[in-house]
């Protein structure tokens, strides 16, 4: 069973996890974009970021979080 979580809390968890990847220190903001019934992560990065690494980190984090959490839009 997945744990319910608000979009804001999910963004904070995602930011922490993405920053744990090599090169993730360049990520300054993560946004949850809802596409009913699914959602995606969009990352904003600073200059100097390796976009391939960030894309991999964002995709891997999104995959893990979708299995761990259920996004609650009514909170």
C-alpha cells in the first residue's frame, strides 16, 4: 500500500532524493506536475548542470516515488 502525500511534501522528498545523485547539487527546485491520474516531476537547475545526469536522476526518483507514495490532490 502506498502512503498518501501532498504535492508540496512530495516535491521536498523528490528534491532531497534527486540531490543525492551525482550532479544533483545543481537542482534548485522540483515541481510536481499533475496529469490525471498520473503525475511527473519537473526539475529546475542552475548553470553548469549535466542535463543527462539530472534527467536520469529525475526519472529514477519519479519511478521510486510513484511506487512509494500516492499523490493526494485534496490536501
